[in-house]
C-alpha cells in the first residue's frame, strides 16, 4: 500500500483526551505527555522533494527521556534517510498546552 498526502484521520478533542488518558494510565507512561516541534521544522520535513508526509518514531534521547524523531517519508513508504531529521523537541511537562502548565489532552 502506498502512502498518500491525505493519510491519517481527524478525531475529536474528546476522543484525543480519552486516548491520551489511556496512555497516561498505561504501563508505557514515562511521565512525558507530548513533544512540541515548531511549524518551520515540520514544514522543512514535509516540503522536501519526494516527501508524501512525515513518519514519527518513538525514541529515548541522550538524557534517557522519551521523545520522538521526525523524518520525511515517500509515497512508497521509505524514509527520506538523506533528508531532514528532527529531534530536540520541547517536552511536556514542563511546557504544556493548558493555562496552568498542564496538558489540555
């Protein structure tokens, strides 16, 4: 199956909140809720020649913290290994989406 620029599904805030709560209640939860990346970094990945979108890999960084690594992916499903790869996002916590520093999701 080929990847397309329209892959993925839009979900409701309610469903997103339920699923993220499921994660926080799971054995996999490490204390990190999310990782933020600026839109310029995301655009630089998606605007590369041959990119149909972006693949997000779960990872553990040099500080032994959970994070994700972003890489472009082509329609045939291959990673753009010679392209832009992004990490060093901003972890939540401590900087999260809610007004009091807590995550909205």
